[in-house]
């Protein structure tokens, strides 16, 4: 499990989107999904995954994977940790025993 803001449950894409909060391209992504919602009268169920994939499609190369973008420094992890945390806490569940990773 991932707690992107230190409190609320989320997914890896929420954390990545938080790292991109200063990226002006996210406004374009939001406009795109505004159009999608107006046209389809709905949004993807996993909107965070859809938003990060739309953002990735605007990068060079446009089919870059999320892990590669993170490795290349596209994400500003200081923005992702702007909730005052000094570290990122992940809870990884493997079999029956959850583990906290700091």
C-alpha cells in the first residue's frame, strides 16, 4: 500500500502525480480528461493511472514507461514529499506479513 500524502491510501501513480504538481503539462492532461468526461460522460475508473499515462505520452519518447521516467529524473520527489514528511513510507504486503519500508 502507498500513502502518497502520508495519510490517505493511494497508488504509485498518485505519488508520481504529486511529484509533478509544478509541471504545467498537468493542466493539459486535466483539460484532456475534462474533454473525455464531457464526451463519454465518465472518466476512467483508475484516473491516476490514466492521468500519468497521458502525461507520459507527452514525453520524449511518447511510449516511455513510468519507471524509466522516474530513473531519468522526470519526477521531483521533493514535491511528492511536500506534506512535511522527510521520507516516503510504503507498506509492502508479501504473503501474510505486511512490512513498512522507509
